[in-house]
C-alpha cells in the first residue's frame, strides 16, 4: 500500500485524522475528547482544516460543535445535519447530498450512500438528522479512500467500486449497530479495495466483531488491523 505522502491515524471507533501530502488536516466523524478508545495524547487537536460528518449519532458527532468552534474547519454534512450544526454556531458548513462532489482544502469529497439510521440527540429530544452517508475522498496524488460511515452491506457498494475505485476502505465490523465480519466480508467483495481498515468495533462490549474474523472470511483482501493512535 503506497499512500504517497498521506498520513492516516485511527483515533478509535469511526474517527480518523488524515494529513494530506500538502499538510492539510482532515477529521472524519469528530468524536475525539469523549471517545473512550481515543488515546489521551490524541484528544487535543492542534489544528484542523476539514471535518467530515457521516451521520448525526453521538458516537460520530459528539465533539463536532466544540471542535468546530475552536478550529473553524470547513464542515461537510448532509443538509439536515449541516443545518443543525450551523444553528449550534458552526461556520464554513457545506451542505451537500449523495452523489455530490465538493473540493475542500486540497481534496475532493464525494458523498455516497450508507444504510443506517440517523437521529440527533439534542437535549431530551431526538431530531431528524437526514440520512447516514459515507465519503469517498480523492487526494491530489490520485489516491482514493472510502469511509463507509455506519452501515450494513448494500449492493450499491459495487457502484462505489465501479465509479470511484477506492484503493483503501474503512468499514465497520462491530455487529449489532453495523455490519458484522460476515457482512463486511461480502462488502469487501463488492468494493474490491486493495486494503480494508476495520472500524467501529471493540468500543463497547456489544461491538463483538474483530479484524481477525474478517480476515478469515475475506482471505483475498489485505485487512489492516490498526490500534487507536496508530498512523500509517
């Protein structure tokens, strides 16, 4: 796997920090300070250029407002979630929808489908947060990475392969709230990514799927098991 100058750090659960070859910092699913899997030395962000939000559940946007106000990144989200973030005081919010592509910092971001629920816990209310999504990120060096967000396997992952052909895919494997390794192995066959990075497992006892199970079920795929805080 040649990332051509990209640095990718897993902060636990579904949260990733990516440094582009040009030095821009991207954060996917901003659950950092309150993420029990995030190492203590990674809980403070020094700077941030772009924040991508796959959906509105607390274990994905739990720290979005605090981080957004502190660092003023460009934020990309589906319209309902984007509107809520703006009401909470975030600026530089790009509202977009599935199939759309935007250029932010030095990357191109395409919003794609995910199969999952999406509600915003706002005080004692649950608000409609739009649909859950995934993102295909294309870097200036030609590398394409797919972050699936929270999702079950769906047949149109084949379309994501056909249209975008991401070399690296981050996919959930924990079971219960997302795919288990069994469904994730099927997703690997559809996506045909060279490298798969498992996520959304082990954070809570109910998330029982493990990378070793996925590797057994998808022997022809390179399953890259990362530990929170690891950088590739």
